[in-house]
């Protein structure tokens, strides 16, 4: 039988939600189909994938309406976050997990696991703990676990959203191993990669319906493509003017910064390894600087040193001309704002509304700090939120696409919404320097375009922005200056626009 | 990752360790803890291989509790009691309990213990692998707590009360841990954990006849020694 899943007039509503996230969805999945599900972040793409894979509402709660018929027996599922899929202490057991659940013979399982790992080029990792691997390797292990079952249908829910470009490319290349009869359903923002493996695309619309689509990027959906392929960069409007602010005084200056990485005992070596050495970097007021580089190059570590989370053993870091080693926390932290890689790490309130209020309220505690106009508006006349404050919160929520989620718990937002909430909170306060660690993880193209605008506005108002990202297209459209951290060295690069679009 | 250096099934070692712990738990003399400590050392030599340095450091640190109890009894003796004698007995008992427990913890891989529970005592795989995931998450929690505290501190401009800040970070960490648990649970469900009727294991932790002999020997040694101590009048009973 060719039919694998059939949805007729399917709708879905999450517990406690006022409106359904999906409605009147019709979809037929047959053997060998390769489908891309696209749409804005929070639109319900992942929910639809969960419905098709039999995980919603069974394991995530909510109410399903309409008719869903599932005819397949073996499915493989790869989710977004590589860390959150790890159950067992070795790669071998991780890949064997589903086969063991099926009660297969252990000898056969071992052979099957070995074959699958070898096919994906990660046979040498069989005895490692999955959590000791890089994000890219860990996600390939998840893919191996799904492929080892010889699934009739493979579901991929934004499998590359935590990976750098190289790891993403390799992940999609690995899908060439799929049997032609295996159906594939992918939720993915990287359209170029997805179009390599998918033959059909559907878009989840704002109203929750599903429409047939194509792979052509929308007005703001060109990320993932090489700049040369898009001519004059229509992605986020005109590219940022190069070296526009080079003459301004540096807000952040790094001089001769080095970092050694102590290996644990399992690393097999005593002593330490140089992660990076003698780095020099300047970020001026009004400038957006992008720091690029492969996974594991030390980008996040560098940010950790600048922000004081990790000690500065060798070299110096200056913010507004002050050596951070000489500053107390009270003097140091008001000089910058940090947006972490995991958006959940920034949350401290029970609702989105409270987070937005807290964003401004925290600022008022700053001794001698400058308060943003928004913060002032939010906080007057003191207790509770005044009408003007409520209006401002609503404006901010609207600006960041969160107005329909004001009462939601921050942890219950979609990945993109969480990221937008981080940015709303960060931008509500005024600091001289903004440090952003992979701010485009989980963001759709529209949200990236908004982020780009926000970062440019911040810079125009005189803030310095240091952006750590693996998203080259976004960096190109946003930053004035680029640095590549690779093999322990920091190299300033020409603007990509110049490299790719000499004309 | 903790690597198993146990030569016997973790459940068998647990059982023998239990046999050795019970008399010490009930004793209030100075002989019983010392004798069972010696038996415990013999058990470690038979059951696995222990990293002596790590063992001594851990026992040394945890023995601080025993030293505290000793000083408490010496400095504030109970009415009509020899504080020093009582202090020594309490110190030996607590140190013997710590030594036996630490020995078990250091030679048994927690993953192997859970595997053994699933394979030999029919612990439901859904629960067993949830324990796996819980053990996996401990280093992640440590890392996340550090990042959360730092991010919150930066967000609040370095001001605010440390205790409140810690509570906030703990709430964020806990919420994150709950979400992580939900995601791992979904990942397990997607791989058919709930349909596992006749689950197999590529890593087997079987219960062998050697384990049975080891347990019987452990029981006989512990019970025999206990009886001898009682009849020789060396054993003094006190529960608290």
C-alpha cells in the first residue's frame, strides 16, 4: 500500500490556547514523497509534523479534530535540539535504542548500527558519549538512530537549526542515503538545502491552514543561499555600509587575548590545549561586528571572556576604555547586554508580559546607568503599569510579534518567539555594548529581517554590537565588519558583499 | 562518563554491600564497625577495582561528618555517658558506613546498575531510560546554572540580592530541566519506548551463577561475623 498518512480537515488546538494553531488541513503522504513544510516561526509547522508522526496529541497534549489515518509502521524522527534527544551513554546504544525497543536480535542490531554509523561517516564515534560530541556530530547520531530503523517515513523537525553551515550541508548530504521509497517530511528554514531533498512544499499560513507552495523564497526568505545567487542582496534590504564607523572610539577592545582549554581525564592528555591565541578585536560605537567561524572554534568562549563569565588569563579586554579585570560587577555589567545562545537562560518571569516589564524594571536598579525612554515610560509613575506603560508593552510586543502571547509562559513559546522575547527584553534597556550569541537560531526569515533592523537601529543610536553567528547571509546583511575565528586565529575579512558581488 | 570497573553484577554488589551495612547501622560499639570495614575492603577487592586515591579523598572528605559527631560527643557528653567512648563509637560507625557506601558508588557504573535493574528485575524501560536521561542531564544542569546566573546578573546590571538571584536562576534552571525532560521523553516516544513489549539489549548485564555464589558468600560472611560478634559480647546494639 502506497498511502502512509492521510489528513482530512484536521485541526489542532493546544491546551489552554484560545484559538487552534492548525485548521482545515488536508494532506496525503505516500511512499517516496519528499515534503517540505514551511511557514513563519510559531505558525504550527512542527505541530503538523508531530501530528503526522503520531506524536501529537498523544505525547504533547492538545485536541486534534478531523480525520488522521496513519498506515506506516516504522517512522524515524529527528528533532531540533541534538542534546534533548540523547538518552543513552554511548553512540552505539543511542543508535540501537529504537531497534532494541522493537525486540530485534542484539547481534543483528550491532551489525546494523555499525553499518549505519559507517555510512554516515561517524563509525569512529561508536563508543563516545553523545553529549561529548559537537552539535553537528550529535545530530548525525540522531539521524543514524532514525535511519537504522529503516523507516518508511522520516520526519525532520528543523534538524539543522543548531548547526553551522558546514554541519547543515553535511547533514542534508547524508539524506542521500535514504531509500527511494522512504517518505520524508522536513520542517526547515534553509530552503536551499531543503530543496535539494524535497520535491514538494507546503506552507502553513498565518490562519493555520495549509497551502501548497514552492521552494522560492518569499520577499524575506533568502537566507541559506550564497550571496552570489541572490544578486544584490534583497534579503534584508541593502547591505550595511562597509566601514561606516571606523573612525569612532572603540567601545570594546580586545588585546592579545588567549584561551587554553583544559582537557578532562577522558581526553587522554594532561595539560591544556590552545583554543585561540593572541586575538585582537575592536568594536566601535555605532558599529555592528559579526564574528563567524566553524563550530568549536571558540566563538562562544570568546564571548564568555568578554562578558566576564570566563576568566581572562592572558591578554586584556577593555569596555569603554576600562579594563574589565579591574571592574566590580556593579561597574562592569551595566556596560553591556548579553543575549545568550539558549533563549531560555534569560527568562526570569512567569509570563511574556512580566518579562517585558522586568526588562525595563531591572534597568531602573542600575546605579548611575542611563535609562531608555521605553524603560522610563514603563516604570512611571511607579507601582503597577500605567496606561502609557501598558501601551508601550503592547507596542514592543507588537514590534516583536508577541502580542498574541503576552499571557503565555516564556518556556511555552516557540523557539523563534523565545528568541524574539530575548531581543525585546535586551533592546528595552540601553547599554553601550550588545553581545549576541547565535541570535538567529530558530528564527524564521521574517524574524531575522526584524532582528537585522533592530540591530541596525541600535547601532544608529550609538550602541556597539558584537554578533556571534554561523549565519553568513544574516551577518553579511547586518554587519559592518567581519571577523573569522578559525584555527585559533581571528582574521578580519572583507565584506562578503564585496567578495560575492564585485559588480 | 563513569566507567564500570565492577567484576560482578551491580545488583549483587548492592546486595552484599547491604549485608555489610546492616550490622554497622545497628552497632554502637567500636569493634563491629572496624570488623565490617575490613570485610568491606575484602568485598571491594573481590567485586571490582577501586581507584584508591579517589576512594581515600572521598572517604576523607565525607568522614568530616564523623569527626563532627565525635567532637560533639566529647565536648557535650550526654548525662551519665563516657563522651569520649561514645564519640569514638559514633565516629567509627559513620566512617564505616561512608566507606562501604563510597566503595559501592566508585566501583559500579550507575548506567550498569539501571541496565541490570531493567534486565534482571523488570524495571520498566520507560522508567529505566528516564533515569539514564536524568543522569545525563546532571553535567548539563551544572553548565546551565552557571550561564543562567551570569546572564541574569548581566541583565540586572550586577545589582540585586544574591539569594534572590540564586532563586531566580534555580527557577529558570528547573523550568529548563522540565522542558528538557519533556523533549527527551518525546524523543524516546518517537523511537517506540512505549511499544517495547519484548525489549532486547545490546549491552547485557546478566546475573550469573558466580553472582549467586558471591551473594551467598557475602551473606554468610556478614551473618557469620555478626553472630560471632554478638555471642562474644563485642556487639552493642543501639539504633540511633
